C-alpha cells in the first residue's frame, strides 16, 4: 500500500509538472510584462490545484498518510526545482522586450 501511495504522489506531481511546462512554452512568446503576469497567475492556480489534489487524495483515497505526504512533497520540491532551472534557461534564450 505504501508503494501505491508513492506512485500516486509521483504520478500526480509529474502530471502537474508536465502541464506547467506546456503552459510555459505557450506563454514564452509573450512580452515580458504579460509573461510575468501569466507566470505568477499560473503559479498561484497551480498551488491551489496542488493543495486540492493533496487534500482529495488524503481524504477520499485510503493511502497511508505519511507515505503519501512525504512522497508528494519531496517530488513536488524536485519537480519545482527542475521547473525553475528550465524557466531560467528558457528566459535566458528568449528575447523579452522590456519597456
């Protein structure tokens, strides 16, 4: 059962990470100001989705709470770090027009 909880947490975080990368590529062609507004909006919405997903999995599924929570937050931090590195390399390559 612990393995099921860990795999579910990793899968959910991988899905959230994949969606964020697709969205980053989509908004990457915008001007700097629009890019920043959309980026922060997506971060806020994604955080709400992460909290809601975490709550739903803890309450409605019979996962071991500790195994799921630790795996969920560890993989969330790993994927968030990867996203920051990708965003940094992406913003270095892009030519944003600042006004």
